């Protein structure tokens, strides 16, 4: 049917059954209004709630997850990927693995990262530290006292890190690496004396077999120590509404929670 | 009394959409007006920046139309009183909120007083904030692999590895002794023996070092010679203010371009930084273009 024929048919129906048409239009308007009011009420409840206690409101979680999924696909997936598995070549973290660089994976913490970013051009962004480049004359300009390391020193630290993961032997080299790690290298300052990381500054756990950059091969670890790392996440405050930020935070939280990830369709 | 007339009495003209019905027109126009008013009212009371008696759900207070976000209050409470919001008392919550309201009021007063015109710290913070807002636009765009590869190709020198070298720096009392030492070493003589024979000394012998470290140890002129030598090569005697030097290079790996896969994260950071610099320049240009700037003749 051509558009002209379709509109003529519609006009004929309107002339034949004007009351039915009015009732249909009124019903459509009423349904839309009710739907908008329901959505507004849910959104209001969602943003008013304590984000870390939303688990006790399954109705709000069920409302937020599909919307968070859509928001994630639009704003976060270009970097983290649609499956949120990240990209180890760029140091973009896997959001499904329960290994949190910043904080411990609470909804409020995820929300803060979405809003303020990591090393983003935002006054509230999370940027307490970055990985120094030990193969440079000044490895970490904010702390000029930190000295560079020699190539052999870096190889020793790599041996140490391989040994604590059980992927390399405990040797003289790893012992020297341990001393550098706990001493003049200053690695302990962010990563902790046990190399367990510090979620307060975004320093990764180096002993958990999860690698942010690459797959933990010795040459990749060497590159990280030699040339430094400083991943970023944009700050979405002002670009996304508070409700959108919370929906995405809930979705990301669900991705890393096995019981909830099934409900958001993540394998 | 048409308002009380039965439906059947008014239905022919009311129903006939081909005919003009003033009653129907009034009803439809009235309905549309009511819907419009409701929508406008909702928009007016819900919109940010408008005078309102309603606090949006995402905010915890509004101070002269300036919202204080719930997330900010929550972050403040966590910073002040610990991680578990359940342990925070209503008094602590009220105090934190009052402090935030007080801060907002002082900030608003500072705007009225035009503090930025006299306080260099405030000016610096404002400049930084505007620059950050410009940079944020560049941050949210994730460049494609083709773009990043093209950028890497165009700036490959930035992604060179740091060269490494292992070199011994020998010093001799005179040019003849140094020359004899060079000849002996090139024939494969033992280094310690040569030093004893020619009364030389080993000033430094470093294991593998990065180029920048070796440059510091040797000094610019000796390093420039060393970095051109291959592993196993021995320099000509080099006259320096403190004597005649000979360099023995045991290993030399000059800087090489790191492959794209290894340098990808740095390529992305540099790409973004360049984009930010470009946007900041454009922004400054735009602000200058629209500004009315008068410069005194003697300052031009």
C-alpha cells in the first residue's frame, strides 16, 4: 500500500469510527504517561538509594540492569568491549574477573570511577599514582628522589615477580629482585611489601596471576617496569545523568558477580 | 444548557469529523492546553538551574539553585566517618551536609566578590578547570586501531627502546702509553695485564647500563664515542682534560623502535595528549577571536 493509500484508509477509519479512534489515542496517551511516571518513580528511587544497599531492592536492580547494559554498550564498550573483557594490549581492565584495580568492586566505588574517571582531566579524578618508567633518567617526575634501575636490576625484579607467582625459580636473581622491590626500586610503596597491590592508588596485585598489561610474559613485565604505565578512564560526570551512572555501575557490578551476571546475559 | 444535554442529542455533529463542531474544538483545545501546562510545569520544576521547590532525587540539597549531589555527600561521609554508611549517625550526616552547604554558600559569595580577579590560586584553578573541560572532550573518544597505527608510524622515534651498553673506561698517563694499550687490547691481550704494563687504571667498568646512565658516568664526549662502537671494539686514544682515555665496549644495543603491539598503550596516551593540545589551542584561538582585547601601543 502506498503512503497516500494508507493515509486515505486511516482517514476513512477515523470518519467511520471517531469514538474508537479517540479512545485508542486516549489509551495510548494514558499508557505512555503511566509508563513515564513509573520510569520516573523507579529512577527517583534508584538515585535516592544508597548504592551499596541496592542488593536489597531487587525490583530496582531489575529495572536498572537492562538500562545499564544499554548505557555500557554506548559509553563503555568502545574501550572495555561489549563483553567487558577489556584489552590487555592497552591495559584496559577486564570488568568480569572480580579483580578490582580501584576499590573493592562496590557499586559506589564503580560509580565514582564512572563519574570522576581515572587520571582523567577532572578535578576529582583518581590519580594518586602511576607506574614509573625505570628506564628513564627521571622515572617518576613527581618524586625526583626515585632513581632509575639498570637493565639487570629490572630483569632481577622480573625474576622475583615470576617466582612469587610460582612461574619461575627462587634464585639469586629473584633474591636480588626482592631486595630491589623492597628497597631502592620503591615498588613496595604502591604494590605493597607482599606485592599484593593497593586498591587505594590503583596499584595492581602482582601475585594473583591476573595481568593488566599483556599476559604476564617476562618481556611484558620488563616493558612495564622499564617504560611505565598510566591507563586512563574518562570522567562522565556532566555528560551522563546521575541515574545513568548508577545504572551502569550496577550493571558493571553485576558483571563481576556470578549470580547476577546470568541475569544480564554475560557468559 | 448544552453542557447537560444527553450525548445522543449532540452526537451527530460531535462525531462527524467532516463537520465543524465548536464544542469539540473547545474540548480538544482545552485538553491540549492542560497537557501542555502539565508538561511545562513538570519541566520547570524538574530542570536544573531553575528556581524550584522540588529537590531532584539525585541531589540532597539545593543552595540558591546550585545542587549538592547525593554521591558527593556519600563520598564526604565515607571520607570522614568510614566505609559503612550504616554506622554513620544522623548527627554526623547533618553535620557533613551543613558543612557542604556552608562551603557552597562561601563559593557563591566568592563569585559575587569576584575573588578570581585578585587571587592567583583561584585564577590558576579556574584556568586548570577550563583546560580540563577541553581535555575531557578528547578523552571520551576512543580512536580506532587504524588511527593509532598511523600515529605510531608517524611518530615511531618516540617509541624507541632505551639503548643499553656495557663499557670499561681506561685512563693512561700519556698518548703513547694509551696507543700501545689500544694495540695490545686489539690483539687480544688481557686487560689487567695491559693496565699493569702501561701504568693505566680502570676508571669505571659498568655492567649493562641504559644509555642515559652511561652518558652520566662517561660524560657526553666519551659516551658519544662509546655508543658508536660495537661489542668487542676498542676506541682510539681519547685526549681528555684528566688524561688519555681508552674505551672498551663489551656490549652495545642501540635503541630500536619497539613494535606497535608493545607500545600500544603509550601510543594511545600520546595520541590523546596531542588531541588535547590541539583542542586547547583551538579553544584559546576561539576565545581570543570572540574577545574584545585592547593592547596599549607600547605593549604591542
